[in-house]
């Protein structure tokens, strides 16, 4: 393998890594927004119907493969005349699926906060919303952090799927450069190391964050 | 309504191909999961018993398999191996790739499940003259299985969903077939909605079963409770 080829491979993978990070961050932000909103509504709303609607959303998205959902979003919406760019479809698709996962994480976190906490908050005269915001939310968030870390690591890995809808991330670029150079094992091996580094960094970031939040 | 009518009108054409693809998806899932069970148990075995170097290799393997996307591993097997002279069929590559990754996940399930059982059980069995293999089969496994049932099912569901990734190495399973149908019929929304429903029909009952098992276990007599270990386990496999 000569130097010029090596440079091209490194360039392709690094520019892919930037897109991978963009998609990961975008999808993570969207997933957190959807998940936290739904979990808050689920915690505060008393109506059966709201809980049911949220449940339908969560069950539907958690029991369908990410790739199938991405295809549905990217090709399906295009047929309806709504043509998303591959990056938008990637972030929206992974974010919506992530929203369902994050909802379950937060719900479990809020439920793990001892019941006495919300009772005590009500007893000292906090309104339900204030009790949720000041008492349940901060404690639930801390409990949710370890599984959120696992989700974030999984998300970075799942961004590899958006190569299938032509978003130019690591695997998409790797495939292109393999077609040009035929250095199959080298390129995919390097891609594996790149993902390993990314997932390690994300995992460690969450561990550090957890430590800072410890009592 | 028109949406459903279009699907129904095309069903005669799509149904045979989709059902064939469905069988491929299920075969891929079953083969991958069976192999993953074997891998997972072996990894857990090596992590516990042998020399430090082997233990290190097993731990590194698990860390790598959990940190790299399945797609990369599938590409390495399907496109990378032929470069070194080993040609595998797409289905075999998919099965092996899924099993390699899920073997690592399942080894964690086995570790946590077996970890729930008090040390004294194993020691007593060995002291009573059972061989290590008998101890595992007759004493450890029957007690651990109830703790592992829910996380094993969760992993089976994930594996079913991840079998769709094998579409990208041209295994003719559900997602790839629906893509092929899409490019002939130009009805992407209809085809993928139908496919999503098919996956849902398989995965959702299993998800409900997980919740049922969890509720049963929460109620049943648990003599040695290690809620932390089990909770972590479920969370990991989410």
C-alpha cells in the first residue's frame, strides 16, 4: 500500500467520521427531546388516552428494525412528495426510534424515585408540575444516566445503517473507497477501529458525567 | 383506505416473495441466535476458568464486539474474507456476523445470570462429587435460567431486528426483498409499511412475553435477590 492510497483512505474515513458524529449528536438531541417530553407527559397526565397514544408510539418504533424504518422514512415519504435529504432522514429516523428508547429509560428512572418523595413534595405544598420539576426530575435523571450511556453507544453504532440511505458517513465512504482501492480488509478494519474509538469516548464521557453527579 | 386497497391489489404479487423472505429472516435469526448461545457460553467459560491471558482475550473480544457496528463486522466477513481466499455465502456471513456480536452480548447475560447463584451452590455440588460439567448442567443452569429468560428474549428480539442489516450484504431477507419490490413497483410507502408490520407482528408478541416473564419473576419466590445485577442486564440489552 503506497502513501497516496493511504492518505485517500484516511481522508475518506475522517470526513465520514464527521458526518457520523453529526448524525449521532443530532439523533441524540432529538431522541432526548422526544423521550423527555413524552416521559414528562406520561408522568403528569392522568388521562388514559395520553398514556395509550404514547405506548403505541413506543411499541411501534421499538419493535421495527431501524433499517426498515429508515427506508420507510426516506423512500416512503419521497413517494408522498416530501423528499428529505439523506442526512435529515437519518437524524429524524434514528432520533424518532431513540425517542422511544429514551422514553422507556426515563419512565423507569422516574418510577425508581421512591414514592415518598412525590408525597413529601405534595405535603409541603408543591403543585404537581413543580414537584415533578424540582423533586422527581433531578433524581430520575441521575438514575437514567447509566442506561442513557448504553443507548448513546448503541446509537453511534446504529449510525452505520444510514449508509444505506446514502448519508456520507464512515461506512458509506468506506464502501466507496473499497470500490476504488480494493483494500477491503484494511479499510473496514480501520473503520472498525474508528467506531471502537468513538464508542469508547462516548461511553467514558457518560461514566465521567455520572461520577460528577454522584452525591 | 385507498392505501390499504393498493396493498391488497398488489398482495397476490408480493405475498409469495415476502413470505419467502420472512422465512429467510426467521432462519437467519434462529441460526444466528443458536450459534450466539454457543459462542456466549464458551466466552463465559473462558472468562471464568482459564489462564489470565485467555481471560484477557475473552474480555477484549467482548469489548470489541460491543463497540463495533454489526455492519462493519458483516462487511469484514463478507467482503474482507474473500480477499484472503475464504469465500462465504451471504447467508453464512450474516449468520456468523450476528452470532459473533450477539455471542458477546449473551456472554454478559450468562455472567449476570450465573452470578446471581450463591457460590456455595457450586462448591456444594463439587464437594458432593459432581463433575464440573454436571455441576453446571444440573445445579447452576436450572437455577440461573429463570433469571436469564427475560434478557435472553430481549436479545432474541434485537437479533431479529438486526437481521435486517444483513440486507446490506445481499441476504435475500425481508428488508432487502421489500427494497427490491419497491424498485419494481414504485410504491415504497406501501411496501415498507407492510414490511414494518410484518416485523412488528413478530417482535411485539415477544416483547409482551418479556414483560410477562418479568412480572412473574417479580412476584415469584426469589430466594437470592440481586436486583441490581438483573436491572443492569435488562438495561444493557435495551
